[in-house]
């Protein structure tokens, strides 16, 4: 973590656990009618009346999921919320509350955690979710963040991974691969910084890519858009581990096959140019990069006219019978089996 030597440093031990929690959460406001009791008691109290509830959680670990050499703590707080909300939206649900737990080593002063929680607060405000609890503890391994997100579903609105059907269309939102290329640029500049700490990188040409890595957005807008279009996906998953991995998850659980068309995969021009600069194949990046936090879903062909003119959606494939297998259909019309090479935990 690159620090300003003149920055004020307040030791966490000066506040104690409960004082720290009070300090970091004092600005969180309750916005959801379903939040009866938020932070300040033994547990939160929520009232969802007749709605179904979805719950999801993610753990982010320093040195595994993020590098504080180039990840600002405010951006990290924001992203930690986003990765959880994306899972809520992948269920076709509305996000309502989150809890935030952190483990932190004594190298972090209070001011660092204030920046982290400022990012969390910003995300909670933009996505209209309440922060209703959490925990803080010490760590001898740097910084760990665990966020649990809660959401609601109207009856029969839920969309699972396991309900794609043969003849459905495979659809993706937004564009793919930018977050991975943003990471490559940040890693490259980190190595330059190690050699010459006085070097000031020119990151202006890579603004979109770096933003997609450091400050991604969850596709809350898509859930509302689909409802407005009267389209209910037959299956859905968010793209966190890479397009190929998510297609395999969806098709395996639905027991179907798939043809994915290389020429249809949406790529931003900045991804294409940076792939040329790094001498990386752009299709490989889109398939295996991960951290795009777009939504991948299937729809009935009957719903295609409702989405075909919408710039948020790209039809990239076709669902087939399980026996057909999973294939990438290349621009040269070759068929290549789809394999998962995206993010994997527990790799040596």
C-alpha cells in the first residue's frame, strides 16, 4: 500500500472494537422500509412481508483478490459491495441490505478504514441498500473483507442457473474482457514503479479498462429493464469468473449444450487495442478474464423481438441438447470445445 508519509495515522487500538464500529458506521442511513432495526443491537431486524429472500456472501482477501499497491481503499470498499450485489441481481432480485465484516492488521490506521468505509457507503447509497450489521477483528494477514448481501423477490420472479432449455438464446449484457485488461495494465505499471518509484504513468488511454477493474458496476439496471420489456430469463448467472466458466456452470446445471459464436462476443475498442499492445488474443481475454460483473442469461426465442434492438443486450449463442456439448464457433467456422480457464481459487 503506497502511503503518504505526512498523512495522519490514528491507531485502531485508540478506539477499541465497539468504538471503531461506531465510528465507521455513524454515517450509514436507513433507506429500506424492510429494515426495522439496523446497526446497534445484537442483530438486525428485517421485515419482508410476503416476499422471498435471497442471501449471498463473498470474501475478499488481500494478496489473493486485491493488491493495495494500486487499489485505492475507497475503490476496494465500493467493489466489495458490487461483487455481492451482482449475485443478487443474477437471481433477478432486488438488493435491500448488506452486512460488512473486516479483519485488519495493525499496519492499517483508522484513516485507511475510513476510506474503505467511504467506498462502502457510496455503493450503498447508489444502489439503495442498507448496511445493517457486521463485525471487525484483528488479522495477521493484512486485510480481509466479507460482505453478505440480502435481496427480495416477488413471487415467481426468481431465476436460477439450472433452467435453460434447448433452443433458448444465450444473451450477455455490456461488453467483456475490459476488467482483465485493466488488471494487466495496473500490474505492468506496478513493475515499472518497482524499478523507478518516480515514474508517473500515463493511464489516460486506459481509463475505461482501469475503471472496469477498480470500480465495476453491478447491472441493477438490467433487472428493471427486463421487467419493463416483459422478459423473464429462463436462466441467469453473473460473469465474475470469466464467460467460459459461467457458460459451463449454466449449461452443466441446466443439463444442456451450447454453441457460442466468437464473432458475437461484445468487445470494447479499448479491449481490442490493449490486447494488440499486450499481444493477447481478445477472444481468450473475453472468455477467461473474469470480473466483468455483466449478466449472462438465456431467453426463449419468442422473447427475442423484445430485446433485439436494445444496445444493452447481445445474443452470443444458442442452447442445444446436452449431447451436442459446449462449443465455441470461431470466425473461421471451426468448433472448439469450451473449457474453463478463468479465475480459480486454491490454485498452486
